[in-house]
């Protein structure tokens, strides 16, 4: 081998060359002799390797072959085949014939043999043998790479597992590099993330996840630095899709990936496995919510039974209903054709629902007010402020300034409409939904019964509005 002298490189010298030093040239780098380089390559292989010449004599034997069988290169090289030392005599002919047949066959041949260790033990090996051609293309011998069968099967299982996970797994698998960008995405994960398998590669996670990406990236960074967590984690994220934003819950497990070829573990990234458990989590949350609200109704009923004043029983029931449900509550009762404010929670701070001091105050609700709609429809009405409306929306409706979401439930007893109870939420809470309306109606039934009892005990049991919407004698 030679290189251009004008480039500053030098010829690879043979062992007998000793030219005069040239003071104008850089020092010459000694070339590695071919035999030493070949020996180093063979000894550095992870697979055991031996070679036979055309007559079946062993010519090469590396360290991995010595590790598996116990025979050193000095003991193996020069022997004629495996007969009498590395294979049983009864099997020697068959083994030698199958190995040497690769010299005349195209491609590689795979066989399994039982070989003998130096200590007398047997080991099942899987071999891959191929012919070696000499000058003119004539068969010159055979090289044979072999490994223990169980190690080969373990490797094949690992490869098969990797391919199955990245193709047909029933959970998401994403391989993320050290820059937290996806490098491999399986079909399940691609569907969950809302994109194609190739379209997602190399993109920052922040482009795929609208909310919750900080938690996800924090978990990945922790795995890179500290290793895999001991248990799966449940991450709530919001994805941007063509149909709009979707909130999902992913039960995730993480594995740190390290190179098996480095002397010290070098992180290659993180393996992220996850399943979408949104439906199960929502069902679990709903079950918890229903259980809690049922307990609150039970506690409210027991507390109301101990109240001597029916109106106190009504406000006590509302105090129990507020827990975890709303920030404020307002009670408006019908007096003739108008609604008057009878009880409410403090407008500027959390507190119990109390009767309005100084007597009932007429509520000057404008046309289309949710409370008036509830009376007119004899049912529940939900309302929310439009985005950017600020405090004006609540002030116009005579509600606390921080109110953003409202739920008005009509108070009905003995076929009559007695008023409206309004639950209010601030902007930190979500809007009221249909299950919330059902709960509010359950509370309204208890409150209406207490209000009706209060009127009866005051001698005004015939007041109220009938189910058809007609008015009766006034009274609160």
C-alpha cells in the first residue's frame, strides 16, 4: 500500500525497508504488520471463529473459541479437524463432512453440533460456515463462526422482541434520543400522538403535546440522568388534533437505553412505553365523584334533620353541596312574579350560605337571565362567560365578580315552583356539565322541601308558582 508523497502521508513499509530519514518530511508512522492486524481482529470478535484449509487442518482459532471450548490457539491450530479432541469420535466424520461441505457450496451454511470442552463437558453450538476462495477462484478452505446455542437463541429472542414491540405491540413504544426527540415510533404510538410513524421522527415533543409536555420531558430527563423509575407513571397530556384539543391520560414506563459496545454505559436515549388509560381514569374519577357527592347528600340530610329552623336546614344542605362542587351559591325565591335574594355565600371570600341580612332583596334580573330561564323552563340552566368577558359578565347578572360558570336549578315542591338555587364557579374550575346538573337538582329537591316547610310553618303554605308558571299570593 502506498500513498501520495505530496499529501504528507507515507508508504507502508515492509519489515526489511529502512530508508534514509528525510528532514523535510514529517515522522513516518509505523505500519501494523498484516498478520498482527488479522490476529487482533480475530481475537476482538464477539463470536468464536476457526478456519480450515482445503485439507481440513485448523489454521485460525480466536479467543472466543478458546473461551467456549477451553482449548487455546496453540492447542487447536494445526490439528486435522475436531476428531479426537473437540468432538466425539462417533460424531467426528459427520461434523467434519458438514463443515467442509461449505467449501464447495454457495453462500453460508448453518448447523448445530455438540462439541466437547477441554474439561470433558459438552456444549451445543450453532455454526455458520462458508467457503474461502484462493487464487483463480479455487476452493482454499472454510471459515466457521460459532456460538453457544442458548446465547444465539437469547440474541434472536431479543431481536424478535424488539421487532414485535416496534411493529405490532398493543401499547405505544417510542425511542427517544438524548435530545428528547423521537427516533422510532410504533403504530400504536403514532395513532396516539396523531401522526404518521415517519412524520413524528425528529420533531420536538412540544410540537406534538400542547399541555403536559413539561412533565413528560421531565420524566425522560430523569431517566437519562438517574435511570428507570420503579413503577409506571400516569401522565395527563393535551394533544392538538384536527378535531380539536384532546386530553388524554397515558400510563407510562421508561427504560434508559445504553450502548452494549462501550466499556462504560453510554446513554443512547430512553425507551418510552405507554398505554392510553383515559377511559378507565375518567370512569374511576366519575365513580369517586359520585361516591363523594352521595356521602355529602347523606351528611346534609342528617344535619338538616337536626335543624329546628327549616331555612337553616336549607342553607346547611347547600354548605355540604358546595364542597368540591362550586365556589358560590345564591338562593332566589319567588315573591309574586319576582325573584328576591333570600340567601347567599359571601361574594368576596369563602364562607357558609347564610340568609340575606336585613331581609330579602329584590333581584333585578334582566330578560334572559339564567335564573329566570330556569323558572320559565322548570328545569336546570347552565351558562358560562365568553372568553375575555372579564368581571362584567358576573356583575351584569348580580353574581360575585369572580363567577365564570353558572348552574341554575329550579326549586320545586308539591308541584309548585318556589325559586331558584344558583351554583357558581370561578375561572379556575371547569364549566358545569350534565352530571353536575343532575347533582344540583338532587340538592335543589332537598332545599325546596325545607323552603316549603318554612313557608308552611309561617302560615304561607299557599304561596308560590304552580307548575304551569302561574303566580299565587306573594310571600317568602
